[in-house]
C-alpha cells in the first residue's frame, strides 16, 4: 500500500499547484488522477494576468497566444469597448498541456503521480485510506481538486450548496479568412445569452467559442440556440470542424465549510470561480497553494491546518467573491440601470475590470454607493 502525507485528488490548476507547493517543503505528496495525462479539459483556456503572476515558473512553452487588448461588446446600441495593457491581459492555453506542465514540475520536485486511478471510496480516520480502481492509497490529508462535480466532496459528506451555472463551449475550426479576422483580439459579448455572455478566444489554429449563463435563473435557456445565434453575431457562416463540450461552473462558494474529515476543498470543488465573469483558473491556483501552505505551516496538524486554510480563504478569495456576487446580481439582473451606467461610464468600468484581471486592484467595498451615484449623474 502506498502511503503519503498528502493525497491530492485531481490534476487541474488547483491540485497541481497544491502539489508543486507541497513539493518545496519536503512533505510527501501524491496526485491521484482518474485519467491519463495530458487529458482534455473543457475550459475557455484564458489565463488572466493575475493568475499568470501566481505561477512560480515560466509557462510560455504552453501559451498559444497572448492578448494585450480585450474587446467587450454589449449590444448593437453600444460601441465596442476596448481596453489595452502593456502586459498580456489574457494568455491562451489548452488546458491539457497547461495542467500537465504544472504536474510535470511537481513530479520533478518529487511528487508522485498515479494515473488511471479512479477513486471509489474513502475510509476516514486519523489516516485516510483512499480506495481506487488500482488499489489503496493512504494519506493524513486529502486535497480535493476534482472539479465542479467533485465526487470526493460527495464521498466526504458534503451536501450541494454551491450555485452551478451551465456553459457550452466548442473548439471550432473556421475558414482562414474568418480565423484571421477573429484571431486578432480576445472577445466578450455581454448578453449574447440571457444573464450571461459569449466569448471568442483564439488559439493557435482554431477558436474556442462559448456561451455561459452566469446568474442562476428559473428560466429555461437553450444554450445550443444561443450559441448558434452567437456564431451569427461573429459572422461565422462556415465551420470546418467543431467539438462541443457542455459543462457547469460553480459561481458561489459552499455555504457550510471547506474542510472536514481532513479533506480540503479547492477550486471548483469549493465553488471559488469569480461570480461576475465566471473565471476560475486564478482562484483555483490560489486556493490550491493556500491549502498546501496551511498544511505546511501547521506542521501536519489537522486542526491547525484547517483553521489556517479558512483564514487564508476568508482574507482573500471569499472576500472578493462576496463583493463580486452582489455586483454580478446588479450587472446581469438590472440591465436597464447597467446600460445607463455603461452609456456614460462604459470605458471606465471596462478599465476597472481589466485592472482586476491584471491583479492591480480588488473589487471595491463601496461599489453600491458608487453605482447609485453614477446612475444619478448619468440620469440627471
């Protein structure tokens, strides 16, 4: 039986980053992955600069394109808003090679990788016994980094308290003229779908195009139809090849707890995507690092590690998510007010959001008062 101090289940940005952080400390760690790496992962694959800055090593070998400007469209009534920076606002990757790069860096530092090990169950105790399709693995701590559906959270006893939003993405090959036209900038189209947006992210030789509903709604929304309409908006009339991927994004954190039975939830398993833009890679990386740091700083003390992890989350990710959640509600539910603001202050708002992507600012604490003031200024 294989034994480790920490077992990380899942090899995405949260799990791989946790493994790399642990690998620097001398703590024995294993990544348990149900598939063979590299494996395809449904995701727009856009790493904003705040996430890029968190990486402890150069990832340029897996970056397909860098964009120093972003185009945001709201509707035909409003002009395109473009923001520019001297550093890349968003870098495009395919998640299979990006995730695998982090895993390989962790392996170079001594982390064990167990591929094709699907977790079947866990026996909890002072030491956790993880039962997989390829045999048992024991560890004192478990970091659950197994994504939005998180079987590990279910096994450990968590009930579902997150908000899961639907998204649909296609990897699309288009004629050369369309690719040339659409590959110049990363693009967002707000309201391309009700309560959400569409995106067009150029990669080396294809486009990642998708639509997502960002706010929970009781209305039934046909993602496929809105995706088709979005292709019309982009001026795409011919598709050479495409691959469809449906998925969900958790845009609200779990409301009960993030640690129990020595299981630490990270990334999408914890529900840590940004509620305003549904960007999850940055917070996945950060939460993975924070879970590892908590375990390291506690000297493998379970109670202390749990308290440290919660403290780190509350001081950073959870604080930002709460502010973004209220802002997202105003942005997507109160379109008339939003559009009044954008008509006069659209460029300012886009610059502020870009600053967030760059990691140069946080969500403001008093934005509700600021919004009210901007509305009054715009109306009167």
